[in-house]
C-alpha cells in the first residue's frame, strides 16, 4: 500500500511547549529539567486500517513513522475464559504478544518488544540510513531489533550483558548488518547501557533512545490500542510487569489519546505494574512515595538482578522520576506497584498455561501473579474490566517447531572499559560505520 508519513508535532510534558520533530528528537533542548516529549498527532480520532499483513501499522495514525517495514506483527486481544474463571473475574481481557498461531499471534521473537522495533525503525528516515542504530538490551529487545533490522537491511549494533545472550535466538541466520558486543559475565543491563552510551559518543552511531524515543513508547502502546479497540472502551485496570516501566507509560499515553478521541469512554485505566523480588527499586520508591529512586548499591543491584526469574525486568535506571515518567503515570491513574516473588511468578506461569493453553515468559507471569494478588486483596472486583498485558509467550512451542540459530558476540568488554578501548575494538572488528 502507498503510505504517507504520519503527521505530528512534539510536546514537552514538563512545560507544554509544542515544537517540530527534527527527525530523531529525543529531548526538548529548551527544557531545563528531565522530561518526556510526546507526539501530538494531527488525527485526534484513530482510524484502524484494514488490510492484509499490516501488523501494528494498522494503528499508523498514532505511530510516529515515515514508512512501513516488511513482516510486521501485532498483539492480539481476546476475552479470557480459563484464567478468568480461576480468578473469579467476569471481564478479563488478555492482550497477548508472542507465538500462538491458533489465535493469529505470530511474533517470531515471541515478545512484545517487536512492537518497539517495528515502530522505532519505521521512524528512521532516509537521512539516517547510513547511521548504525545502537540498542542496549537485557535480551528480548535485542532479539526483536535484530529480527526487524535483519529483515529490512538496517544497520544495527546490539549491546547486551554476556549472561543474557542465550536470549538471542532466531529461526534463520541474520543479515550481516546486525552485530553484537557484550559486557562480561556478571554484568547487568545497566552495564550494557553504559557500553551503548560510549559507542554513541562516536561518529556514525545513532542512539535508539530507549524510553525517550517516542516511537518506542508508541509502538508499545499497540497493546493498549488493541485492547481498547477490541473491548470498545478503555479498561478499568491495566496489569503489566515492568523493568523500565516504558510499556505502562505508553499505555497511559494511549489512554489519554483515547480520551481525546471521545469514542472510547471517559475512563483512565488504573496502571497496576509489578516488579520481581528481590529487584524492586521502583516498588521501594513508590512505597516511600518518593519521586526520586532510592539509593541502590550497584553490587547489590547486580546480585538482586541475578536472583530474579525474569531478568528482563532488571533496569537500574528506569524512566520513573522525570516529568511524564512512571511516577506521574501512576499518580494520574491512581495506580500501584506490586512486588512478586519467583515462587509466585512460577505458580502463576503454570496456572496460566493450564487454563489458557500457552506458555508465557516469566515477566508475563509476574504480571499474572500481580493480578492474582490484586484479586485476593479485593482491589480488583469480579465485574471490573481488566486488561492483562502478556508481554511474551509461545517460545517453547516456537523453538520446538523451528531450527534455531544463535547470534554470537563480535567482542566481549570487561566492565571497566574506556572510550578509547571501545573505539579501537570497533575499528579492529570492522564494526565502524562505512
């Protein structure tokens, strides 16, 4: 289909200033305090596009994109019967991202991180085609960006902790445009972020931007758009496990657009997000009613991250405190942060597979367990309309049905790396932009 780039401007949450996107704007340079910027779309009412194989691009009206990429996927929403009955809920809607052909869910990375990658890479205009996109990840995001960039010939350099590279599996060999560097065994996601930041100080590299990239957040918001359109109105509750909280922020922002749309009710879904004990920095700050995160020793954080069953939830520097971040989203929606143990997550994982018929990731199981908590405490009532964001699943079946290929690192950096070392290694390994 012929596609016209989506029209929008940017608005700074902290000040309200509206300005133009220069192509890859991540911050408002005129704002003197940390703040998200959001797109203000020209089309205030969402038209869901019809057409074969559009994937998440059916929501293009509310995606800051310049083009359509090949092989796009999307989340699917359905009304739960099995898990809902087990919890005693009459209106539980599950938004599923992953591999589940019977429900037409066909994400070949089995994770909702594909939504980020398809949106972020579609934001890249021709003026950025010679840049190397740099993405830091604890695993699932790297797999998603690798798949999308490989399929579409986009140059990508991944920065991943060495202990997480087992997550970099694919159903076919990747295009050589995708490269991988890692931080040594014992490092964590924050160390990988530091490595990516150093790389992006060098010429020719483009920082993906993480939570500050409007395309990443709005790609994630496809889950809320899927659920709201399917239900016919915004839900009463939104449940998701979080490492950075970016997906929950995205859901909140989509909800605000639906309010402006005017056809999907006047409800703000209560954001109910969860962390995996013992790695709970945002939970601790929220319980203390603190906008700033509380002090967290780096060695203790690495130790805690190593103990959780969902390592993708181990972000030490999440977008929690800044204007428009998770703290504001929770306050605005009267939301909450819950903490879930490994045992609780594993139990919920087993119950979900038993009742719904598909395996899910540990991060999704943390969200499912948090919903159980909320029901048991009476926070969620039987007739409440609940959206449960299952952010990944179907991996066991996918791996069994496909020949699998693993991406190997081009170099492993020790934690105390220097900019000079990084530059030299990239040059020697042939990873510098041409």
